[in-house]
């Protein structure tokens, strides 16, 4: 298969593994930003192909994981209203709020539906004019164009029973927050290829310059990731801190301009709280004034929520690359995918879920299948 098999080629992967070893002269810590990359690394054992001096640190790029607890509680509140059809991507349903999750609302008779596109939710609103239809708009820059399109389309069509509960976050401010933390050990980044497919990579140049970190835009297949690591290590060893693009088959420097225009038409940059991390200034998207009528928080007049994380859950430290999942005392015992304490054990992009699924129980320790 073109564009897939060649990026899972074992010989090519071994070649990059040897090339990385041949240029590495001292320890380096590299963060892969995206949870999809984390899953590929753990699934294919990419970290085990690297010299011991290279440490991969998992980043915050799992949108489900960083959606704040309060917003899950708001989603549960809205979904529990009679006359509401609450639409969401599937992996949000089992994310625990402070009391319930969306699955339990559904189990108790709430009309909670899994959709594969926000435009499906708009169609449900058109087909059910007597109901309020709400879409849980979660994600990074990757999902923002489709969510913006749903709102734009609803406005154009005069669909007044549709709204979105917005929890959009942006990658560059999170990278800056990680680099500004005294606890950081990150010396280079693999940036998320799909985010850069939308946004391009010019906005990473000031970060690379200011913090003196190499940033390599990287794809998601094993050979992509190994090539991204090779490019990052090569910069570190040569004392360079530049933005480079490994994922050239998808990413252009200036991104997808029509998608960026649509995002800017519908959304504005706002401060956002990240689950387990706290508020990061100008790190999210909210609806512009002209589209405020589609804001579910305003439509349902929700009060401000505050909620406390489980005291056992260290997902904030996992998301910032400070701890590995197996360093959490609840990992694999009191916290498993069927009964998660934190979102990183639920999401298909969560680091705890990856370590549990692929049986990484400690540094270099795997359980038998
Ligand atoms: S294993 Fe569970 S409790 Fe521990 S950090 Fe991960 S999600 Fe939180």
C-alpha cells in the first residue's frame, strides 16, 4: 500500500535506528507532542530501538486527556437536560467527570449519540427541530476546521437548535508552558504532523529560537517517528535549534490556508484550562461574538463549575512528560481502562492507556501477553 507499508518497513526502521546510534554522543530528552505518536512509539517498541542515551518524553497532545474536568461536568449537565440530543466523538463518553461520565447519562436514558463528524450533529439538528442538539467540540487545531465548518454551516442555514460545547486547545502555547517549567527536561520536540497539516509550521519558529530547541514536524508511522528522532538528534548534536519538516508528504510551511481562514472566521484565541496542568494563557479557541448564539455554555446558562481531580491521579505530570504512567501508584490496579481514574487511561491517544494496552509496566518491563 502506497504511503503506509513503506513507513512500516522493518529494514528501513533498523537503518534509522543504527543512524541515530551512530550520531548520538550524549544524553538527550525528546518530547513527542502528540498522543498518536506516543501510541505508535509504545506499540511498535520504537523507544527500544534507540540508544540508551535518548529518552523519549510523552507530551500533552491528547485532546480528550486535557479537556478539563469542569467541562466534562458541564457536558454531563447539558446531556442530562430533557429535550437535548448530545453528540460527541466516542472516546469522550467514558472520560470521568467529578461524578459521572456521558456513558452513565446515556445508560440512564439521556439521548447521547456518538457521531463521526460535527456535520453529522448539524444534520441531526435539522432532522429534529424540536430538540436542542449539542456537539462536544473537543480537540487541537486538527479538529478545529470541521467544528468551525459545522457552526458556519448552521449559521448560514439558520439552524437555531444547534450549538457546541467548546474545548479547543492549541499546541504552541502548551509547548511554551512545558519549556518554561522548571521541571522540564525536554531538549527537542517532535511536533504533531496532523496539527501542522492544518496550521503549517511557521508559528513554531519563534519557539525554536527563544528556547533554543529543535522542533521536527513528524508523522505517525514507525519510520516517520524514527526519521523525526534522527533529524532532532542531528540538530542537537550539531548545536542547531531549527524547525524542520519530516512529514513533507502532508505538511506545507503555511498549512491549509482555507482551513485557517475558516478557524479565524468562527473562533478567537482564549485562555484555556488544561486538565491536570492548569490554565495556560491564550492556549485555546472560543467562539467569536458573531457566533455566540452557537455557544452551548451561554445557551444553557451554565454556572461556573469547579471540581477536584482524584488525588491519586498524576496525569498532569504524565502529560507534561515529568512522569511515566507506571510511576502512578494506581496504574493497572485501581486505574484500568474499564474503571479509569483519569482521562489518560481512557483516550485512544492517552499515554496511560498505551502503557496499559501494550503492557509497559516499568522501564523496559513488559508483562507476558
Ligand atoms: S494510571 Fe490512571 S490514575 Fe494514574 S496517572 Fe494514569 S489516568 Fe491518572
